[in-house]
C-alpha cells in the first residue's frame, strides 16, 4: 500500500538535492529520511535514486515516478488545505428539518439574519409534520418540540415553547365566552393529532400553579398543524397552537387567547444534530446564532409584564428591517 508520507519525503529529497537538506526542511534526521525513501523503493520494487557519497541522481524509473507523482501530491495537498480551511469557515449547504408550526415569520426572521451574517452558507429548510431521521435523510440540524425521537442525537434546548389556547372572533361570537377551564367542555374543538380520543388540556393557574385537566371531544381532528390553524381561523372551534405559529394571528386579532390567568404546560424547543465530533462550522455557527437570538427573545418576553407587552415584543420581531 502506498505511504503518502514516504512519497512526500522522496519528492522533497529530489527537490532539495540531498537527504541532509530534505531532513532539515522536514525536521527529521537524515537517517530517517533515507530509510523512508528506501522503504518506498522496496514497496514498489524499483530503485528511484542512485546514491553516491556526494550526489543523488534519479534513475529513469525514478524520474518518471517523480514527474508523475509530484503533481498528484500537490493536488492532494491542495484538497487537504481547502477542506481544512472549510473546517474553519461557515460555508456550503445547511439542511434543517423544522416542524410545520415553525414556518411562521419568527423562523423566517432568524434565517434571514443568519444568512446575512454568513452569506457563504446556503439554507434548505424542510417543514414537515413527520418524524425525520436526520442521519438517513441527510439533515444537519433538526428542530424538535418535546422529547427527541432518537436518544442518540445531541440536543441543545433553546427555550420552553409556549402554546396558546385560542379561537377566532367569528367562533367566539357564537358562544358564551369561557370564564374558566371547565367551560371548555361546552365548546367545539380542533385537535392536532390522530385518533378519535378526546383532546386533553392541562392548564396551570399563573399565580397559584393549580393544575386543571379538561377533556373536550374534538369536532375536527387533523395531524397537520397548518390545517388545524386554518380551521381555527375560519371559526371551527378552539385550538391549542404553538405561540410561534399562532403569535402573528393573535397580534393581528384573527385569533383570540381564551384565558389570561391560565396557561398551557410549555414544552422544550430544541435543536438536535447527529454528533459533536468534527462539527462543521456552518452547523456550529447556526447553533450559536440561534441560541443567542432566542435567549435575547426570551429575556425580552420575561421582562414583559402583560400579554399585550409580549405581543409587542413579537410584533417588533416580525417587523421587516428597512
């Protein structure tokens, strides 16, 4: 098997004209340089250099070998250097799997800002409701809500993802406005999921932390969250939706949150990727960027003293930069 180190030493010996000079350039003893050239000759079964006490001469085979391999070795070195440089720069295609609910203006805002900072990175975003196998399907990063489907993935928690229980003004105009969670059982419901089981809402009182569980029979069940959102917008009933998806519709008044004093249990919003080892810069920089941006958003939301102020924080985030 070809030893590229031996080949590189042979080429250096020819370029420098002696074992001694090549050893000085390579930082190794003359004896080791000589041994590596001898081992290369033994591996190919040909003498490459004629040695004398004062000079080295290429044999005919050696000259042919040198001329053929020198360019190849330079090419290998160039590829190695280019790939090594890539390991230190954010570049190339970054493929990200994202839940459908994250297709709102918030995610678009972050993606645009990231690419402004790293213009050599191309983004491919796949929005889906199904579980993605990051490794088999060639994704660099996945965005997940709740527990990860694969325990071997490396996860970085971004924040707790709040959901909002809401309905359209059109639907609420046809029913008595619910005052407490018990009233939910009298309302029509759009359920995100599969099966005919009842929708279960767990709400905690914001001050007392008292938890109340309410079951509601769904009138519409869909496993596509975008469909649930559209159904709720068109007056089909109440619906539990991630705030990242529903926030802009709450801001515009197309959806109305049902309770001020009660909240749904939040879930972890995480970034996941296959391995920490040799993490490409495009991935590392994206993770660091999103973690920083979301931390700033969460800080502003925590400082907001009311749902109205939180809505203002989101509206400022969704406002395009001029």
